[in-house]
């Protein structure tokens, strides 16, 4: 069956960096656009970034543009999110998601994704 597993979360001070990873198994990774979402306590889930199937197109929420970088390695079925200059408002549970056969021309909404991971917690202290 399909499994999507995130890792790399943790506690970091404001201004620091973290790198999140996501490994997907049980699917043909290259056929899936991939995305990162986050949800803070009491807030709605929001799209952070997404990347096209081949990795050539990437999109970011305005709140993370210039600080976060999404990338993928289709040979290793992995997705990454490099997060720099972290702020306390970046604190949230971060989720990886896979969208089958989607063409990515903008930040895909959550409803377009077929598979989700369980999340990894990122906490940024001030």
C-alpha cells in the first residue's frame, strides 16, 4: 500500500534552519506532483509549497517565499523542504502530500492531493 512518511522536524531557534524530508513508497513517484502543507493549532491547514512531477516548476506561499526551498529526487522517491530564516510563526505540523498526474501551474489546493503523511512537528522558539 501507499505510504508517505515525513521526517526532520524539531525545535529550532528563530533564524535557524531545518530540512524536512518525505519518502513515498507504493506508488510511481514520478507520476505525482508533491506538496508541503502545514497546520498550526487553532488554524486551518495551509499550502506551503509544491513541485511538479519532473521538478521543473515550484511554487510557494507568500509567507515562505525566499526562505523555503522545495526539491525532489525521483530516483529515490524523496521530497525535501529546506527551511531557512525560520520564524516563530512557522511553528506547525508539516505534512507531505502526493497528487497523482497533476500539472502544477500554481500552489495546488489540498483537495487535489491523493495521499498524505502523518506529519512532522516544527517548533520555532523566539
